[in-house]
C-alpha cells in the first residue's frame, strides 16, 4: 500500500525537522502521521512509512500476559511486530502524554490488580542478523530459543543462561544472569529508542552501566530496548564453570570446561528441580522467577551474618550472600504461606500463584518475607521483578 500524498509530505517535513534537531516539530508530525493510519521511522538513508498496526480491544487483562497470571486490565494494548511500529507507538504516546508499559513475555513483571491506565506495547519484533561472531537480535526474539540456536551452531557464551523465560530485549535491562554467567559478558551493543530525544541509537556496554542484576535501563523509563548485539564465538567447550552447583552436577570442578550443550542440559535439570522452567501444569512455575536478588553487602555487614551463611567475595571488596538462605533461615520453608499465594515447594525465592491469587496477596507475602529477613539478619532484600502500579 502506498502512503497518500499528505502522509508523504508530513514525513518529508518530519525528516527535515529531525535533521535540524527540532524534536518538538518532529514529534508533532509523527503524531499527525499516526493519526492518518501510518507509522514513520528513521532509517540510515532517511525514513520509512508503514501502515499502522490496529489496536487490540481495550480492557484486555494483563494476567493473560504474565507468567504470574496476575494483573488487571490495560486501557489500550498494541502488538508491535516491527521496530518501526514499536518506535512510533511509543513516540505517539510520549507526544500525547499517555503512560507507556513495554511488555515482553511478562516473566519478570508484577502488575497491579487495577491494571495499567495507559498503552501497553507488546514487543513482537523478530530477526537475527549474524556478522562473524556478532549476533544482532531483535528485542522480541525468545531468549531460550536464541540460546538453543546459538549452541546448535557450536557457539558459546550463554549456555548457563539456558531455560530463562522471556525475550532477548529484557536481558540487558536487569543484566540477566544465572549459574555464573550474565549477559554483560557477551553484549557488545544495545539498540534503543531514547525517549528524551526521540532518536534511535546504539549504546556501548560502558553506557549500559552493567552491574549485578542492574543496568542503566533498570528503574528508568528513558530507553526502550529495540535489539541487542552479542559476541558469541565458536568454541569446542563452553566458558569455564563458575557455579559450584553446576560444576558438581556435571561431575566437574569450578574452573573446568564442559561442552556447551552438556552445560545447557545440566542447567535445565537444575532449573526444573527448582520449578524455574515454565510448565502450565505446575503451579510452582506460576511465578516471576526469583523475587529477590542476592544481597551484596559491605564487609562489616557481611561479618555480622552467621558463620555458615554463604559468602561470595565481589571484586570491589563487598560480599554477596544468598537471599534464599536468608529466607529459609528466617523461618520461611519451601511451600510457606496460606491460600492462593505461597512460596514454591521447590525454591524459596519464587513466590507463586496457586491458581486464583491477586497481586495484593502476592505483595503481602513478599512483605512478610522481607520483614522476617530484616528482623532476623538486619538485611533488607531488594525485589527483582518490575513492579507496575504497586510497591513493596
């Protein structure tokens, strides 16, 4: 379908506004183009125009889009299947002042029972472009499917991150990690929409400011992740094993090497044993994964923990300990809780929906755990999932 002359004229005027850095005019013209049923996006040689994706009916429950199966209705929901659609829906909402929630697979999301009073943009972009060892991956690609494809091609670097639910675009936000690996070890660039300028650009790893389960994206609304580039070389074995439990499962020691496919299978075994591989029939997997991050303490605070508390020294002199250990030692065993929200029977870091729970009930359990750990050990646990319309 060819855009009509008024749309083409507005797109040319917008391009001129972008070139002279008149962002207000560019946003106004973007909104005008959208109102006529088209989306405009920047390209390396100018701009492109595509028909606008229709919105889904209002009031769709966000419980249908989260692994916790919790959350109230969205005022608007749109599925963005191309980068251009994703960029322009966000630009349109920003120009009009409408709140935006960018939705991936919903595996790290806790949504209010009241829902979200704005537009929810479901990221459904696809595509992987390979250039040597570099893999540029669209934000909407499924993470574990990408990992499997990479390992099947003889490449390494993400094998210990197997079985993690969610989309590629979510991985740099909290620097997803498990079993001694995190994505910061392989990310070379993150392509984003910078909502402060309205421009698309690529951030370097230094600009991403990766840390333990943290990045420049976490807790900020400035960026929308559009794609991630990874450096994943071909190698006969995976990265050196850094997690004792994984090494033991493989019959090896920390620092040893193992074939990446074998590491993947071992990781999947361990994740299944903890209810961390999604299974609709298993309510222990109706969760947002680990609800709390492992605390990283200064040396003095770590010294006040019991002698048998897990301790992992950090490069900056601080000490990481186990949130799961703290929760259990504070008196909360697997399966703790009453009614429709309980700890997983397999893993004390997962708060689960047993079938007919509410978000408020989930948060009540989370507060009980946090207070219990604080009273027993003087350590305040930080939540890992993104909270939408609620707080602890």
